[in-house]
């Protein structure tokens, strides 16, 4: 078996799409049998052939379970990786050459992210923001950077009761953050990944692969970004927003609308309040389970709407944009579908918005 590269502290390698962990060790095929004088090659008897067949079957890749697919449309998906590994296995079996199975790709830097390979990062801190949402910080070796573009996401792998599951999450830490990255994760009472996340404590490790995502922001690419986020759909907006306000040369206007159930449920209040102080940033909130402005702090009363984000409010927001807007939308599947329809009705073309 090929030797692995030396691992960096705090980072472990693991292969994606292998049913929850590294597969069995893959040895090389034995060298050709020695030829004896006046004899042909040695041949296996029936029992040896059966044993060899069983050995090949044990090396066959295991097809992923539906729970191992995060459902975010990432590429390569665990099923893509399975098909790739299955094709390699079939070719190796046909040629009876197990060395073909040991041709795993190596990385020049073990800490570098890969869409195909899970890396384990150490949890350095967990912070409970609300009753069901956590901000988790992961350590990176030295002062290295994660290497994501603002708005890209990662795939997290968890194992609960022997079942492997994968879900997509977007780091909210700045793209240039050194030595760490942070992820906002909402937990659900019956969620399998939620059980895994709620068991985390500082010092544990979690496996991630990536990056994924089709939106690549460029400074001054759009006159104004209209960010429409529901709940943890705020996550991809955060690094994009911060990359703009951190860049003095980027004069893009930003209108961010966060949709939550209650005022207490708004994530990252301090961060959003600080961002709203920039000359080119506006923030608004839509609260579905509040109905009294008097219950809100004064600073929120003139920028908070009650109910849901509907057609009328979308048209008002689009009309109030200072420049031609490009909309970014992230939330539940229902929220994303509804908002896309509202944007079209408000006059935006299909190439004028992006759905995370």
C-alpha cells in the first residue's frame, strides 16, 4: 500500500463516500509465481480461486446510503465518488491487479480542502446563540486559511447510531480569517445531524469536505446586492457582506433582509448592527411571530416588518434599491421558491438573482 503523506497537527485525512470511514487496506498483487524448470506457471486450485473471489468482493466499494447525500447538489456527490471507485474496482478486478486500487490521489498539503476527501478539524469552541442554534469554531493548522470564496459551503459528515449522514453548511467567518473558521448550525429536535452536533465539545473533531458553491462574488460586480435570508440562510450572506465592507475599494450597495420568527431569534445582532454603520449597508428584519413595535428596541422599530416576506414587501424593497439590484436568496426550499417568484413578479430577470 502506498504510504500516506505526513499529517499536519490537527488535520486527519479520510476518504469520502466510503460508508463512514477508510476502507480496508489495499495490498498489491503478489509478484508473478516463480517458474520451475520444465514446468508452466503455477495455477490456483478451485479453493484458491474461491478465496481470491471472496477477497475481491471484500474490496468492492460500498454504495452510499441516501442519508449520506447532503441534498445540496454538490459535485462531486458521494454517489459520484462511489461510481468512480466502483469503476476502478471493476477495472482492477478484470485485470486481477490490486495495485490499481491503491492509486489514491495525494495532496501536496494535507490541510488543503478537497471536494472528494474528508478532513478532520478540531473543534476549539462552541457557542449557543439561541435555544437551537450554535456557532462552532474549528482550528486550522498554524495561521493557515480555509481557502473558501465568500458564500461557498462545505459538507459535514456525521455518524449517529452507525448511520452516516452528510449536510451542507456555510462558514460565516471572514474569507481571510487565519487559524480558524466558524460555522452557524441550527439543530432540530428530530434531526440526526442535530444529535451529532449537540454532542460536540471543545477538543472533538469533525469531518468536512469542499468547497462547493456556484456564486463567486467580485468587487464592484453589481451596483447593489439585495440579500434575502431566512434563518440560517443568513450564513452565506455574512462573508460576502464582510468582504465588501472590508474592502475600501468596493462601493457595492447592500440591502440585507433577515427573516426570523422572533426578535430574540435574530442571529449575529452585534455583527449586523456594526455592518449597518457602513455608508453602503442597510439592514431590515421580517419577524413572523411578533406583532408589537413597542416590544422592540428603538433602533429596530423603523426597519422591522411583521408577518412574512411577501410580494408587496419584495416590490417595495426592489423599488427602494439605490442601484439596479442583484438578489441573493437563501433559506428553506419553500422560502427560496416563493421569493424567486416574487422577484420575477417585481421585474427582476432570471439572471438577476442567485438561489443558494
